[in-house]
């Protein structure tokens, strides 16, 4: 009914499982357009180019940054991450709902540029679960693990700046909540273009 695309941002500290939820949500709502981030870090085991990230060299990332290719970018744990600007802009203008998976720093910048976006914070069931998930990845040495845990506690304080919170205890329940949020946001009157021909039969709108 003639509405602009919806920007949906899933955000959480490292180890919370936002990537798992994102993949499940996309399987259940394939109409969502997932825009990958560009990163200068090498792929982790199991990550695939064009599926998880666009992996580029630090030099290529810097070239794109200087060309204004990113709507937001950040350095996280020594690696660079950026969100492609043109891909998001064109998708939203076509009326497509765009899904992004961002860290807390990136989500904060996107909130400033897309104040009408939907920002969802993913929480772990508890502190122990977060620590176990980070350790279970096996991708961090002890020093980096401790740094990520310390950062996670700081990022949890940003919870109040989000529109919704979903606890990732059971994946099926968390994904169901994400689907409900997206569905409800699509129905907001503030997102509907009442000049669309469909509404001509209703007067005084």
C-alpha cells in the first residue's frame, strides 16, 4: 500500500548470537533484503564471502571509505567494518525492507541517520551464557576474550537506546519475536503512504 522500505537493525555485543538469529529470520522472511557489511578482517572458520561479509583488504576498505561508499563505518578490535550506502538507499526507495546486523557502535551511528528505523537489541540469557558462547567460538585468545567481555558489559548499558529487546535463550522463540516486531512495524500508520490509490475509497484521510 505504497510505503517506503523499512530499515531493521539487529544489534548486540559479541557472542550474543545475533548472526544465528539473523540467518533464521531470513529463512522465515525471505522477502527481507539483507545488506552485508564490508570488513577488512579475514574470514573466520565457516564464514563465506558474499554470505557473511564482503571481505576486502585494509587498503581497499580505505579506498572505499575515501570515496564515500559507507553510510557508517567503525574500527572494532583493530578491524574495519562499513555499511554500503548506495545498496541500502536504493533498496529502501524501492520499498524493500532492509535488514542489517550491526555492533552497538554501528547501530548508534545508523540511528542518527535513520531515525525512523527499527532497532532491536539482542540479549543473552545471562552472563554465564555470554561467556560460554564467546569461549565456545574458539576464535579468541585469552586477552582478546577478556577485552570482548569487558566491552560487552559496557555495550549492555546502551539497551535503553533501542526500540525493542529480544532475549536469545531459545532460538525459535527469539526468531518468533523478531518476526512479530517486523510485522507490527510494517503496519504502523506512520509508515503508510495514504496518497496511495488504495486509500481513495476512504474519505477524510
